[in-house]
C-alpha cells in the first residue's frame, strides 16, 4: 500500500471546512499538493476541544500500527528563495475570532513528520512535511493570481497629478530609506500608488524643477513629531507624522497614481546642505505645481457643519441682509462654533503657509473628506470682517469657561477668531511688498505670530514672497546660528534703508528667555510677543527726515547709534499685563491718573485741563477716534467713560469728586461706546506698557512695561519713535523698547537740537 493511500476498510469522512467561503481567489498550501476531492484531515484536539485522536467523527486510521518512515527531508539549496507568505487583510481575519493568529509551532499530529515552525524555509518538494493536520488559517493563504495585480486601470484624468499605472508589489523591508543626491535645481516627487491595500505605498522620483511632471504640492502642519504612522517608500518602511499620513491618504486614488511634493518626504531633513538648497527653490516648487492641496486635518468637532456655513457665506456674502439673518439665527449657532474650531486648527499657525498659498496658482482645501476651493475660505473670512459689529453683538465674550461661545481654547475672544484667525491671519503680501526695501520688515512684523519648527525659518520661511533683489541678500543656510541669521536682518535693514526702525521690534516685555543669545537691539523673531511695536500700526516720525548714524562693534555684538537726548525716567506706573480684562484697564487708569496728577501738581484749571489732555492722548498714543479729534472733547469723553465703568464694575471703590462728576455726566454715552473706548481705543494700546513721568521736563510717556526709574529716553536718528535705554556701566546701554512721549512724536526733538536746545550723543548698545 502506498504511504498515503486510504485503507478500504475504514473510509474517511468528509469534514466541513469553515473557511471555504474565504478562499475564493486564493489557493491554500494544502490544495496545492492534494486534489480538491481529498478530504481534510481531522481537527486538532488542542484547538477544537474534540475527542482524542482515536475517537470522534471523521477520524480515519489504517489498521496497522504506523506508516512507513519516509526518507529524511532534503535541505533547501542555498540559491533557493523561499516563497513569501501572504497575509490577508484584517477583514478576512476577523471572520473567525477562533483562528486570529497561527500558533508558533505546527499542532501535534501523528501524521506530521517534522515539528517545524511556520517561519522555517522550505523547498517546493518539502511542502508535504508541513503539518497536514494544521487547520487552514484565513490569514495564511497563497497570494492572489499575479495576473489580477497587473490589471491596468483607467486613470482619473481630471485629477491633477494622476496617471494610470500598475504599481509593483514590493515587499516591505527593514532597511532605512536612503536619499539619492540631487543635482542642480532638482527636486524629489512622491508617487502615491493606487489604493490596493490599507497601507500607503509610495515611490520617490527625481526631476528638474524646470521640467517636472504634473504634481500637487501639499501644504500641511507637521503636527506632533512623536505621533507617527508608517508608510512604504520604495519598499522601505518610513515613519511620517500622522498629519502628513492623513494628507497622503486623502489624495490617494483608487485608480491611478498621484504625484505630490511634501517637504518631509521630498527633502532629506537630516542633510542641512540639501535643506538649504531646497528652501531656495520653494517659490518655484509651489508656483509651478499644478495645484496646492491644503490639509487642515481629519473631520472632527463638527467640521462638516463648518464647511456648509463657509459655502453659504461665500455664495451669499454680497447680501448684507442675508448675512445678518444668518448671524442672528440661533439655529445656525452650532455652525459658527464649528467654524471657530476649524479656524483654530494648528495649520493656520504655520509660517510656511504664507508663501505656500501666496505663490500657488490654484489652491484646494481639504478638511477630512470635504474639499473646497481656497476662495471659499477667503471670501467667508472677508464676510466675517465686514460684519464684525454684528458678530460682536450676538457672540459676546464673557469670562473664560468651557463654552465655545465665550472664549476659545486659546483664550482669544470668539469674534476675534472668526475675524483674525483662519484665512484672516494671513498678511496681505501684495500690499506689504509695496514698501520696497523695508518690505521684509513689514512681512516679518505681520507674520510674527506664525510658528516654525526651527527658529531659522522665521526668516527663511518668508523669503519666497520677497522680490529677487532682497532674496539675494538672504541665502538660506542652516549651518548659520540663529544669532547670525537674525543679526543679518538688522544689518541688511539699517544698511539699505538707513533707518533704525527694526530695533524697535526687540520687545522685552513680558520678559522671556534669550535662548538665542541675541544682543538687546536684535529682535528675537522666534519669540511671539503679546504686544506690538508702535511702528506696526502708527505712522510716527520722531526723528523727522534724518538718516541713521550707526556702526557695528565687536563682531556685530554691539551697535553704536547717534541720538538726541530727551530725559531720564523719574517714576513709572503699574504695568498693564498681556492677559488683562477691562477691570485691569480701569485699575491702571486710576493708578496712572494719581501718578501724573501728583507729580505735576497742576494748580489752575487751565493747568489741570492741560494735564488731562496729555494724559488722555497718551492713553491712546494720540490715536483719537475720528469723531473726537478735538483734544478737549476727547479728554472729557475719555474721563466720562472710565469713571462710569469704574462705578459700574468696581462699586467697592469710592470715587473722588472729579471722577464722580464725570461718572454722573456720562449718561450721554452709550454703554457700548464706553466699553469700546476703555477696551479698544485705550486698553488695547495700554497692554504691555506703563506710564512714566520724566525727571527734568516732566514729560509724560507710555512705554515698555520693562522700563524702570533711571532709564534714559533718546530719539535716534532715523527712527520713528523715541526709545528707552538702560545704563549698563562702562558707557554701554541695554535696549528696553520704544516709547510714546507726548509732544515728541513728529520731529520736535530734532527741531530743538537744530536750535541748540538739545544735545546729540553716541550710545553703544550691547
């Protein structure tokens, strides 16, 4: 009898195969050797809890003790490549929770010749030595017919960067992805292979930026570097951030290959020289892309409602009546809440999006499965700006709580998120470029709140929007220190413009760590201050038409300037914090008023009126409301508004006779107007600053909260405002900040110097 012939006196019984429905299109190891008509072997008792092997239905055994022993197995030759075991998808594996994973060893069976692990290599003729009694696990099946994989599918020709191709089925390896060196003006592109399995499979190709195939440039937020997912790039497993993983998956097509550019994959991030060269090509990369795809992140926090509202606003935004009705509708409140959460996403805080969107010819925005044109977002943001007052009346900001209608998670007022976040947070590059040589300063100011992963990019990240003549002076070089990069900005601006306005961007209040070891006169662009310089919003000309007189000392660690001396700080008031409420503004008003009145001690009514006018001009840095240009009228309205709100919000404080009179006569001013004057006209400009009175001339000023008695106030040549310097000894000074000095913001100090009333000195700032 042949070793595997069944005895005639004990025929086998056919067993039901529970996995038969899952084997369509596949061929099992068992069926590759035996005919499909041969019954399956008995179930393993360890897995099925059946009777012992000598009992039970379906057991077939010859009457003699054992089968003859076959020849020992022949080892596989060294040249033989063992066949790959194909792991089916989780959906098939889930069909039987009982067989969720194969055992480490083949189950014991009297008919098995060798006890072999499933991972043991075997040759084609050794297949019969694998345990025949092992059940057919749905995860361990032979791969589908290769002809099915090679089927050619029709490409989605309407999708940018999509081509028809049959991708290779490269097996993943544990190798590290090795980037090939790029030639001059070459870039890498990522080919996202069609959706065949759940895993993302990509290929890297190199192309000249001047003759590249159609591709889509991805604009996204990197996200948490520790939160990663693995993809296959050229058959090599590579971790990428979950944010980029979501973007690639959103762009992947079921039919056809999508070619994209994504910085984390297309640039060797460990090669500083390559990063330097690729950053220089950013303008071309995004301008020559067929389109730019913005990835905001997955669908979350009712973002679908936000997409619907944005679409309505974009299509009906030219109808003020409809927009007001929409804002007043309580039924649409959830949609506005959803838009706030979308506008607060991490993507909008990135600096790189400024140049990515500005240089793009066509932009699509993805939020989960929803795709909208960029124009929809931009138009909706403009609608919010036009209807800011209507939004403020319906979405009042109250003290912080967990309600999205009061304050957002970042403690930014609800309405401000709709107006100034999202697309509204992007600076108007076209208008800023009109400033010529100082356009780099204007763009750095306007984008200062944006974030980057490395401090160098606060400068390098805006180069792609600047004119060629400015970019030539700032070649990206990541081998430079952050100190050198930021000093280069100051050096370029003061040299080309002959102005010192840039040093006023060095804001030291609230105090923060000087991690980059910068001189006090060099702005730390990696730090986002809660206050702004006076030059960002106001057109002051304290130095008149003079040009800067300066020189760099000690390898650019010190800056020598010429300036007109004004006075010394005698006393200062309490500083207004950066996270302050209306009550903080009211308390600062009371303290500052007592300070200036007590120091000047006006005797006559005319003197008292002059002090009040100077005080009120200082509170708003001379930016009087259009309807209140008369200084006397403005001082009266200002005092009435503060006094009325103090009596309402701080009833435990007793007002003096003057403030009581103003509070009583404030009925002519609406409560909304009072709050706007206190919070916006004055409060917004008081934030981060304090009032001071000088020693010799009793000048009134409002400058950095970092100032202290003994600091000096000077007007540098070629600077829009006076500045505060702190003596450090040995003839050196530390830069404190800019300052509004009432009566000296439009060239008065220069005129007095020309008339011989003031002196010009040189100051060495360290």
